C-alpha cells in the first residue's frame, strides 16, 4: 500500500450519511485532531458531490479534497471502481441499501487489495459477502469489515465491554442491551434510506435464512464457550424495571444480535472467546404504555406489508405514514440532531464462581457386561447444575444523535484504528465484524474522547 496516494476514499460521499461523514472528517483535519490524513471522495454525480459535499465544506471554511482526489464513478463500472478504490489504503463505503449497491464495492476492494469498512446494518448482505469474499480477502490480506457505525459498534464493543467487567474467577453468563433514543422538543426524523433498508431486510427474511445455512455449511461455526443457561428471549412488549431503563421494551429488529454472534464465533475460532462470549439479547425501549401500544400496532402492520411485493411498494411510497413520522426523505434537521441522543444500557449477569459440571458416571470395569458398557458410552455428558447468576453488572454506551452525528464519529474512529493499528490486529484479512478485529484495540478509548462513552453504571 506504500504507493497509494491517499489514506481514505469515501465512496457514496454525496449521500445523506456520506456527506456527514465527510464533514466530520474535514473538521477533524481542520482542528488538528487527525492532522495529516489524506482523503478523497467518490460518487456517481459530480453535481451532487459539489452540492452535497464540497460546497457545504467550503461554506464552513473547511478544506476540501483536491481535484485529483474527487472521483466520479458508477458502481456498475467494475474497472473504474477498482481503479478508484485502489488509490486508497482504506475504503469507507457509505452507499446504501447495501443489498443493491454494496457488493461491487466489496469486490473492487478485494481485487485491488484495499481494506474496506461500511455502515451496513443488513445481515443478509453481510452473510452474502462472507460467503463470496471471505476466502479471497483472507488470502490477499484484505480486511472487509461490516457494521462499523451505530450499526453495530455500540452493541458489539458494548457487549465485550460488559463481559470484561467480570474479573476471573467471575464470569459473565448473559448480556441484554436496551437502546433508548432521547428526542428533544423539535422531534426527530431519520433519513428514508434507513427505512428502505429495513423494508427490504424484513422482505428478504427467507434469503437471509438460505445464505446463513450456506455460510454455516462452508464455514462450520465454532463451539462458543458460554456459561450458564440462555435466558428466555422476550419479544415484547414487556416492562423492564432495571433502574436506568424502566420502560416498555421490544426485541431489537436490527443487526446487533447477528453481529455479536458473528464476533463471538470468530473469537471462539481463534481460541480467544473465554469469558467474552455471553448469551446476548438486544432490545429497544418504547417509553410508556401509549408508546408501546403505538409501536405494537405500527410494527405489526410494517412486518405484514414487508412480506409481499405490493406491501413493500406501499411502505416505500408512504415512508412518513408507515414510520409514524420517524423517517423522511429530508432526514433530520440540524436542531433535531443537536437535541437528540442515545443510550444503550447493558444488563450483564454472571457468576462469582463458574458452575461446574457434575461428576461423570464411573467407567465400567474391565469384563463388565456389554450392555453396561454400551449404556455408559451412550449416556449424555453431565450438564452443569441449574444455578442462578449471583453477579449483576450494568454498563452503558451513550452518545449524540445516532444516525448522522454518532455514526460519523464511530465510523471514523474505526477507520483510524485500522489505519494506525493495522499491524497489531489479531487478523490480517477476511470478512469480519468490528468486535472480532478490534477487541483489544484503542477503539473504546478513542470513542470516549469523541463523545461516545462506555461506562460502568453499577
């Protein structure tokens, strides 16, 4: 990579999220917090790159990439895309929905030997990229890392952070996360692209099951070293009384659980999973009873419509109506972003001393009856006794508005870790999730300095 002329190329820079990533990056260069990083932008339209990225940066008095670092390229032009990403050490892919626009960028990065991260929260896409590109990326020493922003770094690194609070011989058995969006007086509206990805995600549930089976057949899952029984996973609505949560909750429908599970599988496969792989469940809070009632009604309609083609078209053509106004084609205003924040609370339970398995039955003596020997061989392995966890730890990840303020913060912190700590990472290539690569990196500390904090509550 020594001959490459830039550190970072932001692909999809003119999109709503991509423009916010560029703004955050330009501000970091200007204030000296990331001095010396060289970067460029790429998109399908020079006009949109000028209007959405370059003009706003100039208006703020920020330096913009030079003309030689501005690339107009379409995702369908494989040769041009490969040439564009091949100029950078690291590609930041902000295009979406990824199921339609992401694969060509991943392929170009693998072909050109360029590391890659994205903002993806689409499990089907992540599994498909693992199936298609993991072996080639691993062989070439190219890192492909999905879910490197609000989806799903707070959950992935937050689960690891909670598990690390159990100091041996104590061990973490289960972690449940509860994400809360704190909205100010101006209200809130996310961008429609996120809603579109959710619609297609729910509509492709069968595709996800199919590709997940193919991935497991090609890359058999590791034996994850968990302790204790898995808690019953609740769908919702249910009321969680833990101090600091105290709200009606639902199962979180995003990628967090899939990403944490993938991280744990990777850690276990490398022999690094001991104490870091609790049972995990992800939830989101919906406030009090009226909010939970609305969420139940709208969620039921959404899931029903997303299962059919005509229903998906209806959802996509009526974003505001079917999202209770939580999404729009305009996205949030500056006031809405400034007034909004998130908290993700982790309820971690475990044991001060790990439960031990029962004594195995005695081995039949030599010359014993053949039936006795056969019965002993067929007997299941003794299970640990059912013991309730006796240790509870509550941790929290919190930060500013998640979609377009915290997301650029997290995304660029991950990028900086990869660029500055590349040689010390536990893997050199392949398709991975953030926690499996950055488990021992400086990411949590970096995020804390930028306003996304990890803390022990009690």
